[in-house]
C-alpha cells in the first residue's frame, strides 16, 4: 500500500536512498567527515607513492611504493572496521524504520538494496570530497618532504590519477565488504527482528550477575599485574604482561556495567553524591551495549600511542644521528697511518670544489682513565678503543673552523674534552691528570658541538675525545687517519658513489691489511635521514592517524547517537528543578568520564613502552627534543590533540542539542 | 495556594498569532484536587506548562503563595520546581538508565539531600505507593501502572506541595488507571497533597473536588463535586462534555 503511494508520488528507490543518505549525513556528520578525511589521507599517501618527483629524491626511495601499499593495507583494514561498525550501528538505529518499509510491503531484498545504495552514495560523496581535500593536503605533505631533503618547494596543484584510482579501489573494498555484510543481514531478518532490533540492546543494559562482578575484580588485578610485568622488562614477562593487559581491557569494559552498580550497592550513600547517579548510570548503560567496542577502542588507542611513540623515536634517532655525523661536507678515514689517501685526494681535487680541508690523525693516549670514569659514572660501557682517543689542538681548531663553530683558545697545561652533550654533566666533575711524553696535563674546558663522534670508531672519537697541545702528541700510537673537507657545493650522490667504489676496489682483507677507507658526506647523511623518515616515520604516522580517527569517530558516533535520549533526560531534569550549572556540569562530567575511560589504560600501558623504547639506542642520541620524556610528551600531545578535536566537536554538538535552550550559555 | 489571574498565551509570529490561553483565571486552594478538562487543542497542557514554569505567559499573573512566579530568576525557578512542584506525565518520564529507587531518589538528590535521608525517604514513599518490592528494578522491567506509581513517588518524595499531573492515566489500562487514581486520591486525602490534573477522561476527572472545563483557551465551565458521590459527579462531567462538544450557546 505504502509502496503504491510512493509510486504515485514518484518516489523511487534512488530518490529515497538519496533522501536517507542526506538525512544520515546530518545525523552522523562526524562519521562522514571522518570518511572524507580517511579518503584524503589514503589519497595523500598514495600520491607520495606514485610521485616521480619524490622517488627521484634518493635512490633508496624505490621501495617507497611498496611501503605505502603495505601501510595502506593496514589503514584499509582499520577504516574497514570503522565503516563496518558504523553501518551496522546505523542499521541498528534505523531497524524500526527499515522494518516499517517491509511492513508496508517492500521486500527484504529491496530494503537491503535501499540501505546499500544510500551508504554507497555516502561513500561516493566521501571519495569525491576526500580527493579534493587530499589534493590540498598532498601539497602540504610535499612541502614537508621537500624540506626534509633540503629542497625548495613550489606550489603546484596536481591530480594524481593512479592515486585517485587506488583510493577509489580501497574505498570500494571497504564499503562493499561492510555493505554486503549488512545486505545479507537485512535479507535474512524478519519484520519482528527489525522492529525490535533495538530492544536486543535494551535487554542487555544491566548485567548484575555475580560472574561479571568477579570478572571486574579479576580484570583490575590482571591490569595491575600486566603493567608491573611490562615495567620489569624481559621478553617472556613482557608477553605475559601484554596478555594480562588485553585481558584487563576486555574484562574491565565488559564487566564495568555491573561492577559500578556493585560498588554502589556496597557504598549506597556515594550514589547520591554530586553528579554520581546520572554520570555513572549513563555510562554503565552505554558500556553495557558497547563493552567489547570500548575494549577494542582502548586497544586501538594503545596501538596509536605506540605507533606514534615509535615514529617520534625513529624520527629523533635518525635526525640526531644525522646531525652528529653530518658535520663535514666530506669525511674519509682509515685505520692506522699507512693508508695512502692519494688516489682519493686526486679525485677530490679534480672533481669536488674544496674550500678547506684537513688530513689529520686520531691518537691513543695510552691510558683508559677517562673511559673508565665514563663507564663508572654512566650507563654506557661499550667503547672499542684500547685507550682514550686524543686529537692535536691545531687539528681540532681547524675542524671547528670547517664545521663553522666559534674558535677555542688553547689552554696551556690543560687538555680539553670534546664530547656529546650527554657526557658533559658527568665529565664536569672529572679532574684526572693526563701524562703524555712526561708532561702532565690537567682537565680543561668541555665542548659539546657535533663533531662526527658517532657510532663508528673511525670517527673523531666515540662520544668523546681529548684535545691535547700539539707537542704532547709526538710518539703517541695512531688509531686512524682522517680527512675532512668543507666544499663549495654539497657532494653529490654520484661523487660519493665514485669514492665508495674506489674504497671497495681498494680494499682486500687478505692483500690489504691497512683496512677499509670509510667515506661519508654531509649530503649523504642528511639524505639517508630524510629517506629513513620517509620510509619509516611517515607510514607509522599514516597508520597512527587512521587508528586515532577510527577510534575517536566510533566513540563520538556512539555519544551523538544518544542525543535524543539525553535531550529527553535533560528536559525532564529541568522540569524536576535541576539548575543550569548542575545540568551543564552533569553533561561535562558524563563526557569527561566517557572519553577518559578508554584513553587511561592506553596511556598507562604505552607510556612505559615508549620510554623503554627511547632508552634502547646508544646514549647521546635521544636528547633534547628527542629525549625519552619529550618523545613521550609529544606522542601524547599529538594523540590528545586529534582526540580533543573529536571530543570538542561532540561536546559542542551535544551541548547545543541537549541542554534546554534557556539554559545554554 | 495558587492564583491564576487573567493569563494569556500567544504563539506564532505577528501575522499568524495563535491564542492558546485567553484571560484564564482561577484559584487552587491548599489540599484541593482540581482537574482541568478540555478537548485536544483547548489549551490545557499550555496552562499546565505555564503553571509548572516550563513555559511563560504572554500576559497575566500566576501567584504561588502570593509570589508571582514570573518575577523569579532562573535559579529561583529551578529551586521552586525542585521544592514545590511534583510532576506526573502521561508517558511516565522515568530515566531508563536508573532503577525505580534511583528515579524516586533523583528528586531528593537534586535538592542535595544527604544520601542517608534519600534512602529512608525513598523507601517510605515507595511503601505508601506499594512499590517497595520493585525498587531495584529498571523501568523496562515493570508495568505501566508501576511506572506511574514510581512517578507519583518521585513527585511527592521531596515534600513537594503541588502535584501537577498531565494525563497520568493516558497510557494505562482501566485497572491500572483506577489504581493510580485511588492512590492520587489517597495522597490528596491522607497526605494533604494539592493536585492539579489535566485530563480529557471523565472517569479520571470524577476523582477531583472540582473540574474546570477549557474550550478554545478559555474557562468554559466549572463543576464542584461537593457531597455528591463519584458516580453522580461522573455523569455530570459527561453532561458538560456533551455540551462542550456542541456550541457554547447550547450550554448557557
């Protein structure tokens, strides 16, 4: 009958689907905005993978498309869950309406098609706006990439067709999978199931079984044990700890709805204090129907923080190592003093415009007193030198000039220490006397600029070097010979390749015991760092963004879907005489608890992890903005910034629609 | 206790004004059970909303114990609703996330009553209304009659002096309706509760001391029960309703 009337009114499936899609876009605006952002995100990163300009930045970037495709598969799975969950949720919310269509004589197949079409329409719109937004965002990402490689950026709005097609393919896969599942479900459902579908959730609102209360207590204990095990370290303990944490998350969120009433049963007087009654009853009602989703969201938040933390850690580590190694435009070194650098120097003279250069030697003091002191006073004890490395003052002064550092005055009768910044504090209290060639030198000033004191022992000392008056170096054992140069232009990849090939051909372990010539350039170090960031850090942030957006969107969809119920609740409370401040406070508290709950376990679990991760690299690199505390704080900051945007949007929307008009501020 | 003086209520824009209430005046005495009757659109719910301070009047005054409620600030109005008014609605208006006990206790919690007193008074009110054994249940687990008794308990538990009921039997079957009306009568008789009930059901109205009839936003007629039995009063109400269904001139 209804269908006949529709025909008379010329309402076709298509029109009805479009009308419903428009209405859904209004009701689930945050979800659709998230899907637009998701499309944009996928487009932007695929744009990177397909960009010839980016791939030509460095030779190692040939593997970028593979890395991005791999990360995209992870991201598609994440957004796939979001779409699957959200469309199922919308189906639940609209089940009565869909049931009424069937009641009016439309077949299940037609209703399934209706639902399919309107969600597909929403998907197509997301793709369209996503690509448009992605085009702009891609320019921002391009600017970041260019700046990473130290290249100038010029704005050029382009549309990457392969990227659009791949984004469309990913989104089709996401939507078709989710919608096909719902289509099957609707086809199987009877009118009664659809009309009373929401009732299924209502029945599950309160679970007061003793089993659930026990689960609540056990999960809390498991959470505490899991965190302790994670903190103690060790692979086995860590694995058991992680399992305990996962059990805690699921157990906690599944039993919370009955754990809180149980708590109030034991402490009945707390129930009526302040906003407790409203806040916790609303929360437990919500958790009773989304306990598993809440646990998954908490796990997603944990994964987000770990991914972001790893990203920032790798970023800091890479940049810090590059900064330390990239002090000189060109640097060569070889073990001992007998290695002949002539072929290299000839090639350099003929091909590379050198402004300043220095061939110098790193000596050994014959004593390990500074090394012993460092090992004793810091956690680092992995030094491969036989004794403390030393450098002549005149060489040191020249190296400083080439590196662009201010000059240092010689300190007669003293040795200077040039070390990484993390050693400055412990070495301040070092006052050992150094005896060289019968001359006693006392400790002088300490300097901490980057001076190629990195990972390898063929650099200017590892972490530290002692700078001695020239005359005291006579007769000291030579550890290695080095050549550093300042060039008029950065050394190119091709020039570096020639020098490296010379080194490879020159070296034969059996016939040439003089050793391998280590070749490095500032440009190479900076390019390597940029490449590692592009290949490792970008995909990690890509995944982290997808994770945060998905979890925050699901929480927000759940919260905003309750708008009507909250509105009725606050209208009633207003009639009962609840005052303006108490209503606003109740809504705020309700919000704060709801959004804090899944984030707290994630923060508690991931912070020790990130800190531990940041303490793994060699000392001296994770310092300053890359220090463990800073990496943890930045990771949390970025996470809460994105999460905060969702919370703010949801709170503003809910406050506007829920609090009675006269009470809005 | 309550004086309604020449109130008027208009809705709409300048070019399309709907007059919902037109110079309505009446008094409600302490301990009285007053019913307001009228057809749909006669203005009875608008009148109840104005008295309950949920809506404001366009003209006229509503005095509660001599105080014009229009002069009260937003905070004072909230306090007034909390302490003086109790509500019973057709669709119960219970919060589905709270138990029966918590729904009743909500009125006291909003008054910042200490938690121990809340429990004692909730149990006392529930005992009087015969719902003591369902205190731990949720609204979806109880019948319509029980829900309405829960609403009654909430409306009286904080010692409110005026109970406002909007079609309280509208969603109940005849047995549950009768049960609720007897409870309200008992509240009026034994607990001296002043009740102002809006209904279009003559049977419900027959429990009142006095019935006001509204038509097109005006007070059309008034019936006092006096010493008459409820059955007689019921028939008199039906007679007025029959007249109300025709033209006003048919009655006078």
